[in-house]
C-alpha cells in the first residue's frame, strides 16, 4: 500500500508505456506477407521467377550483349549535337557556372531548413544514407558518363565541375539567413550567365545547339519562364477586371484545347508571318522555347488557380482587416501558401515539360532524342540495329532528370510544411 | 434607451449620441451607423441598424445565431459592403472609395472566431507584418513593439514558433496582439471564444478585459454573458437583422423590455 500517496500536491501524468516491439525475423516476414494465403502463395510462385527472368535479361543485355561503342563514339554528339567542336569550352563554362549556383542554392536552402527546423523545435538530422539516396540519380548519371568517356580531358573537367558544386554548397552554408534573398539573384544571374557565355562574345547561335545541351536549355528555359507567366495568368483569371479575366480564360482554354505538336508546327510555320512587319523573327529554337513556355504556362495557371482556391477566405479577410492592400495580400499571404500546396502538381507539369521537349525533333531541332535516332544512321553503325543501346541511354538520362525532380519536390514539400497545419 | 423608440423619431442622431454618452464612453463619437441595410441575395441580413459607439466605449452585441451580429461588425471594417444607410468610423464615411476603406481598416482591428493567423509566418512575423507593410515601421521598431504586445497577452516565449504549434487560446491571443500592432482606435471581436476549448476561454477573455480597461473602443460579438455583464458599457440585442433592444448590463439582464429579449435570456441563462 506504500505506493498510494495521499499528500501528493502536484499532478504528475503516469509514465508512458513502451510501444509493443515490432521487429520480426525475415523468415516470419516472408511467411506473413508472401505465403499467408493459398492464392498469395500462387502469385508469389509465378511472379518471382518472371521478375527474376526479366531482370536477368536486362542485366545481361546491359553488361554483356549491348554494343555500347555506339554511345562511346557519339558521346559528344549526344551531349551537344552539331555544336562547333572548337567552341566546346563554352558549354563547359556554362556547366561550371550552373554547378556553382546550384551548389550555392542547395547550401543556402540546407542552412535555411536547419534554422527553420530549430525554430519549430524539430531536430533535423540528415543521415548519410539520406544524403546518398538524394544524390543517387546524379551519381548514377556521372557514373554512366564516366564509363563511356574515352579521353582524359572530359573526366578532368567533370571532376572540376563537381568540385565547384561542392564549393558552392559549402559557401552557401556559410551565408547568414538574412542575406538569403541574394541567393535568388545569384541563381538567376547564373542561369543568364550560362546562356550568355555560350551565345555572346563571338559565341554560337542557339540554332546550332543540340543534344542534351539543347534539351536542358529547353526544359530550364521553359520552366523558368512558364512559372511566372502561369502565376500571372492564374491571378488574371481571378482578377476583378472583366477584360483581364476574359483574356486569361480564353488563353487557358485555347492553349489547353490544342495538341503540343500542333502548337510547335504553328510556332515553326505560322508565327513568323504573324509578327508585325520589320519585327525581327526570333530564331527557330527561340520560337520552340516560346511555344513550350506558352503551352506549359496555361497548365501552370490552372494548377495555381487550384492552389489559390485551397486558401480559406479567413486568410484574405485577416489580411484585409489589417489594412494590407490587395497585391500585398496576394504576394505575402496567399501566394506563399497556395504555391506550397501545389508543389506536387506543379513539379508533375515540369517533369512532363522536360520529356515533351523531345517532341521538338519533329520541327527539325536535334535534341537528345533526335541525336540518338540519327547516330544509328552513321555509316559505321548503319543497319546494325543498335537502336536499343542509344534509346536506353537517352531514356536513362530522361529518367535521371525526371526522378531527380520528383524526389526534390517531395523533399521540398516536407521541408516547407514542417510543423504546419 | 429603447432602440424602437429612437427609430420612430425623425432625427435619430442626437438621441443615439446621448445613448452612447450616458452609457460610459467619453461622449466623442467613434462609430456611427445610420439605417444600415445589408442583403445576401434576397435575404435581408441587416435592416435599419442605428447605432452610435462612443470613444472608449465597450459594446457587446448578442443575439441568436443568424441575427446579423457578425454581419454588422463586418460592415464596420467593410469586410462586407453595406447596401444602404451610412457607416462613419472616426469621421471617415465608408464608401466605394478604396482609400477610405484602407484608412478605416488601418484604424480598426479585428479578431476572428477562427483566429485566421498566417500559418506560414512565425508568431512575431504575424504581429509585425502589418505595421511594417502598411505603416512602414522599421523592422527593429516593429519587432520591439510586437514583443511588448506579446508580453501584454502573456506569450512572449512563443514569438519564434509557428501558429500550428500553439494552443487555440494562445493563437487567439496572438490574433489580438496582431490586431493591436496596428495601434487601432477600435477593436472588433467576432465571437472570439466560440472556437476554443472551455479551459482556454478564460485566458482570451482576460486579455480582452485588460484591453477594455486600457480604454480601447470595442465592439464584441459574444455569447459570454459573464464577460458582457462585467465589461460592457452597453449591450445590444439583435434578432432577425434588427436591433431589438439596447441597454446597460444591469438593465439588460434584470429588466429587459422586449418579449424577444426575455425569451433569449431565458434560454441562455
């Protein structure tokens, strides 16, 4: 009876019980999950050999049967297409600039995340496994490229690029949070700078770009411009001014009602004649970028509109009651929350755009996929049926890009939403 | 004293002001509503609302749900547009002129039933946002004032957390501090304790009592009759979009004139 304390003055909650231990041996797991009913056992017995066979054939093709020399010989073609070989230092310089600003951006964001988590009282531990998993797609790509490279120079330059990215990251981690806004400026300057370094100062015009370089340019250019345009159109659709609302609605419905390929042909064939007389016609590649941007912006606008609708009325009212003018309410209160809510859909649209850039081959641009189709027509490989090798290689590059975007969006979502709601 | 009597007179302004003066304000007039009408579609939410609130007066508005209480105070800072009559706040008449509306909103703070804090900003950022963006107060000054306000509502230690990390009562006190940060002349409360767990109601009411004692002009829509009895200078009873009866707490609770008021009181007390 000694446990019963009558004179306890302060209430103390009882100590928590431990949750039941959930560890099971692998044997138990297999029995409970793969052989728990007769039909499940049947599925397991059929599917395991089938999957095993497919995986075996795939691995055997990649490691034994495939004649990767078509990729080895044409690696430069796949990367830059018909870009003049004497000017290759320009794309390398652009890659170096991009590596630096991306590293910088990642560093600054990492630090900001740690600070935000500290405020919210959450311990943000990043294990090396998580970091490895995050870097895995990029590492896979680098590994594939290294395997196919035959000379030493690209390897040295690649290593230097990686070093620059790491350096940018470490510098980014040292930037205090209140200087963070400069990071956005640095990233935009980096993007513009990488374009300028290739095209300006006796550089190479956009129409001679090709391969992965062109694909990345179309994707980044399209995404970077479609995002702000899409947000503006979404705001236009909700505008109180009927004229702006009408223009936005017509634009969205018109663009969404047309196939991308039709739009690409229009940009190629019709756009030059629709421009006012004396107006310089943009180059072929720029016209494609404009079409991709206009196409994606319509979808981004609808995604953002969904995000705007997910914000409760109370948020507008609270901002109004404080006397915030409408555009500040939008910029400081509504958009930050609305855009966070639509990250998954938005990134889905960007992944879609990244892969849709491969459609430009029908208007004569030699992007990554177009190069992959063409190299099989080279005299030394003609008629040897090496389609699988080249298609597998470019598909792998598309997959790395898409998977990377998907993973980063998931990270962004969880980090931005830490402790909220 | 009785609103119906006031409405039968051709000129209501003098008697309304006298009402406000008798009841406890300084006699200066802060808010004037004259024959305010409001429709939602075919439904008339407010009809012929006449009310004057004096400076430093605390007016509690009560009544059954759907009686137009919230609509009335939402018209005062133009979250709802009134369809007829006049509303004048601190000498500024609410019209379609957006500058007038902004000016009124700067002078009128509001606290909502659902708190409506900005979930993506920290507590201190919630409090300093409006002064910095609307009044252009420098950051350091805004944060110092913000911390003083958070101390006044007794949660300075939460300043760098996010709203979702706080209890309902704490969030509502932040909402009060956020409204006060604009140094308003009037505070509107729209059922500030209705969404709270019972054990958190007192901390919010305490903050409101303290505010009333500091001389703030307040219009409070609430069902907390204890608060009304203790703090209100006048109680306005509304039903079906009309003001049925206006009176001091003593008068209202002990000697209601109208049948509708008696029925309401018999159900809630």
